[in-house]
């Protein structure tokens, strides 16, 4: 009788109590007290994209995101919260614990070319509350982007320029000339307001530059454009370009990426303008565009042209580094 009781209690412990404890432990682990747990399904954009695509969190309060994919491999970036998940594989759960420090809107996006509409796969985390959980600090008021400060219409018809270099301008040759740059080219914000052709024409008209050949001047322009971007920033832009842009604009910047084939491009604005993604090697168009315009397009996106906005995903340093990277399709380093 005693032995039977003993056997029964062993069975009880092994079959009931132990699994119950294990289950309890797991439940406890996956749901720390007070932690908000949100399940996010990453679907192909045609099937709905991120569901939900709008999350609400509170500053200073820990939260857990559990990501799954029912279809293909996706990725996730939440730049404002420093989160980068390379793969969300079908059948696996990716867990992210985060505690947003400050209120604000944090955009997130898929980082894998999961389908033709990949770039539509985005969402936003709205964080409410006060920074650091303490007294409310005023949100930094963002300065309007340069193209707005300059009153530039980035959707306007752009006339192609005829003032063009005969050989590829080289920043290295420009630097070797050891000529001091005119003020409009020396200060980043003034240079960014100028198209390279205007910079060339202005410099050509300067008395101090008469001894320089046209080729020298173009080299100087290339130098002025590329000199202030740090190598690390440029490397980052290169990686971002491969991840976010090459599928439409092509790996060589020719506007021939497969994901961009059916996009209206600037023809949406005016039938006389080019269709599809911009060709960054087209000198007649690119040399007529200021950095302010290119950054404006990048941060705002196109109005129904097919060009997505990256202002919510890239810091302003990344945007300027990207513009410098795009210049590299025309200007040699
Ligand atoms: C889904 C396709 C697509 C992706 C992805 C895309 N672009 Fe574009 N992009 C376009 C199209 C289409 C245009 C032309 C229409 C326009 O200017 O709005 C364009 C235009 C531009 C222009 C304006 C060029 C000019 O001469 O006015 C810039 C700058 C640009 N893209 C940069 C980028 C960068 C940088 C990335 C990656 C971070 C990127 N694009 C990703 C489709 C795309
Ligand atoms: Cu995706």
C-alpha cells in the first residue's frame, strides 16, 4: 500500500507537477510582470505587410515584440530605436525586448526585398509619455529641410544641361590642384543649394580661375562635392544603397533595377520627363540638380512617381552621405 502511494506520487510529480512548473517558468519568462507583449506578423506587402503596422508604447516602459512570418524571409529595422533584425524566417519567432527612452514616432521597415512591393512594407511605433519618465522635455523642433528653406520645387520640370564635362571629373585630381575653393563651394550649405553645372559656370567666370582648363574646373567641382563626406559615412551609404535603392535604381545607378520597371517616374508630373527610377549616371539631368533637391526627394519621396520616402528611416547625416554616394556614380573619387 505504502509503495503504491509512493509510486503514485512519483507519477504525479513527473507527469503533472514537473510539466506544470516548466510551463509556468516559460510563461513567466516570456511575460515579465507589467511587460507589454505585442505579436507582429510580417507578411508580404501584397498580403498586408506588418500586422499591426501601428504600435503604441509608453516611454520608459519595457515591451516585447514577437515577430513571425507566414510566407517568406523578411527583415526589420527600427532606426530610431537602434534595432536591426536581419532575418525573420517563416516558422520562427523573433523576440525583441525594448524600452523606448523618449516619446515620438519611430518608423520601422522591412529590410529584405521580399516582393516587388517590398518598399511598402513599413509601419510606425508611437511612443507616448515623457522622456526618461521624469519631467516632460520639449520635443526638438525639427528645422525645415534645405529644399524648403530654399523654396525649391523638387517636382518641377528640370531642363537638361548642356554644360558638361568631356571626361569623368575626378575629385582626387581636383584636390591635387590645391586651389582654394570659392566661398559658394567651400561652405556645405551654400554648395548644396547649387547644381554642379551652376558651380562650374560660376567658377568659370571667376578671374582667379582663368588659368584652369575646363577639365581642371570640373575636377575641382567633383572635389568640392565629395570632399566633406567621411569614408565611414560613405561606406554606410553604400550598404544602404545596396539594401534600399539598388532594386529600383540598379546596382550601377543606371535606373535599370527590376523592381522599378513599371514605375511612372517623373512622367507622372510631366510627360516630357523621364519614366521609371532616376538614372544617376545621366549627366544632363544629374548635373542640373542641387544636393538640396536630391536630399529633398530622398527624404520626402515622389508624389505618386514610385520613389519612396526615406526621411523617416534615415538620419540627416545618412541622407547627405547618400547624396554624396549618388554623386559618385558620375564623379570619380
Ligand atoms: C520602388 C523603387 C524605388 C526605390 C526603392 C528607390 N527609388 Fe529613388 N526613385 C524612384 C523613381 C521612380 C524615381 C523617379 C521619380 C521621382 O524623382 O520621384 C526616383 C527618383 C529618385 C531621386 C531623384 C533624382 C532626380 O534626379 O531628381 C533620388 C535622389 C532618388 N530616387 C534616390 C533614391 C535612393 C537614395 C534610394 C534608396 C535609399 C531610392 N531612391 C530608392 C524609385 C525608387
Ligand atoms: Cu518584407
